């Protein structure tokens, strides 16, 4: 009789979720948004920009206890506040497990 072989599905990781919390009309937030848009485009990641005045932004600020912006969340975890250099941003992605960075 034939042998039964268990086949395991190939593990496909969830794409990394990149969120940037910003405040409108802030030069620092604009600079951070431009940087993260460029990086996410190069790394094939999706960037969600969340304004602090939005309901989602207000909820995140309260939940995370943030008093300063911009703030970067990777997979829902706060990893940085302020404006990063390109190298710092790529290191944050690597540390969070993004293989492409």
C-alpha cells in the first residue's frame, strides 16, 4: 500500500504594514512623509499616512501616548518618533523583519 505523505503549505509572510502618524502643515512631518513614501515605493511596501486630527489618528495618539509627531509604526508597533535618515529608516525595516531592506 502507498505511503501517506503530509504536505505543508508554503509559508507566505504577511506584507509589512508601514504607518506614519503626522500632523498637517508640519515641515518635519512633510519631510518624514516624503522619505517614507520613497522608501516604501522602492521596497514594494504600502504606506498609510494617518493625520493626527482624524479619528484613527486620535485613537493612535491616545493608545500610544504620543505627544510628538511624526511617528512610525511597523506592523502596528511604534518604532520611531521624529524624522529619520534614509539609512535609519532602512535599519528600522530590517530590524522589524523586512528582508528587502
